[in-house]
């Protein structure tokens, strides 16, 4: 089962209710930059946060707030704040904990832009990051320094589908009094609840599975209420990484079908991973739903299903992967994921091109690796498309 009936109900109803003025069932798009006040005193009270209300969309907006309430409910968090993109969520959430002189311990396998932010951009703020040598908790522990202020990771990871023991890493973080942050984009709250396993903060690229239709950029951060409130005041508001009301509405709409989409996508992915694992033209397949995957048992314990992301390497390396990508008819060559449509990308030249080759190879992101985001099409058609593309 992908999600409980309770989760499915929350996906539709949490954070939303009929408009008390018009009775509109769907959450309105408050496509306004600013909001009026009844008096000068009320305006001053709202701006001074002595009274709840809206004043300027960079500070808050009813449509955006509905999205924040819904995602906080789905993740089981105290509060959430939406951002303009997944990277706005990642960078803002990290900067909420890290200042000049601080240090971050991170997983070795991360989304390419997140790796680049930690490795190249964080030093511009006078901070630094160390990437754990493996997925083992001991290697994260070895990377901790006296000035470490945060542990950051993904599971399943992008694009090699590494699985990390969430509860084990949370135990380490608690023992060192460190916040633990996870990018839960690949799993979504339909498959995995990191906060219940001891994680402090969850981030998402809401562009992906939460939206689900490839038509809106957005990000979200979920965590302790005090942290989220401070993040809104000190980072998101001042750095300007605020989501638009229209994009927030599109993501709200997308979340209604999240449990249904994930069920279809995970089922398709499992069948396609098994097909690829037995294909004579395929060297290796990364998918936690395969018994051969090193993290299979752990993923079974901490996830409800194994996700809809697959990466694999065709025999012949980069050249074979390139030929396969050029021959697909249904899979779209596009550098995103979580869409209802199936997508294929070459991480080394696209999503992870900012990661130095030595680090890429160490994390298992070889030059020939191809990443698939599985959609909701008929699995027989997707299987035939890959089989035909590999017949060279």
C-alpha cells in the first residue's frame, strides 16, 4: 500500500476549505501582490506581527499558506514554508542553520545542484562541507567536526538510489545535538515519513512528485515551528525565494492525486526495473525494489514502496547510453522527474554536470549512467520502448 486512507484524505482536504465568502470549493488563487488594511493601526499591527493577516505576498499569501498547511500535514510536521523552487528550499533551509565558520556533513550522493551549493557556494559564506565516504552511519560520524552544525542527506538518493538508514542517522545526530535534514523529493510523503523517524527538517522540490504534472516550480521546507517562522523572517523573505500564488495553486491541485499517481508509478517502476535487470544489453540497475540492491531490506523497512526512479547502465557505457536515449519514443529526454510522463536523462552531462567527475564516479554516477523517471503510462508500452531503444 502506497499510503493509508488517512493520508489520501489529507492529500485532498488538508489546508483547504470552501471559501467563506463565495462558497468556492477550490482554494482561490489570490493573485495579488499586496493586501489592504481597514485602518492605519491595523496595517501597523499586521506589519508588526501583532495581528494575523496578509500585507504583501513576499511576506505571506492565502493560497501559499494553504499549500504550506497541506504539506505540513502530509509530512506530520509542525509547520512548513513554501519557496520558489526546490533549490530555494534547500539553500534557504541550510542557511537557516549555517553561518560563517560553520561546517556541514552531507551524503556523497546528492542532487547535482545541492552538491554544488554545498561544495562551491557555501564557502562564499565562510562555511564548508564534508561529504561522507559511504552510506554507512560510521562514515557520517567520522566526518563530524567541532564546528559541524548540520547533517544533510537524501534517501533514496539522486541518481544512484542509495538508501541510508534514516533512524540510524537520526540517532547519531541526536547524540551530537545536531539537526538532521533530508531531501525527501524522490520518495515524497506518500512513501516515506522522515520526521517520524527522527529527522529534524524535510525539504522537497515540490516541482516533482508533489506537483506531478511538470507545470509549476516550487519548493517546501517542513520542520519545527520556531525554525520555520525564523526562516521566513530571516532567509526566505529577505533572499526573495518566494513561490508565486499561481504555482502554489498548481501544486495544491497536484497533491490531490499524489497517492494515486505514486501507486501507478511505483508499480510501473518495479516491473521496469525487473525487466531491465534481466535484459542482456544492461550492465547494472539501481532500484531499491530489486532484491539485489544493497539497500533493499532497509528500504522495505522505512518506505511504503520503492519509488518510481530507476538508474541503469547499458553494456558499452556512455556510448550505449547515448544511443539508447536517442532511440526512445515514449520516454521524453528531459532533466526533471516526478511527472506523469516518463522521462530519461543522462546525469553526468545534465543533472550532475556541476559535480566534479572524480566525485561523481566515487558516488557511482558513471559516465554511462542513465536515469529514468517512471510515469503513469501503460507499463507494457514503456517496456517495449526501452526494449526497442536497447536493440542496437
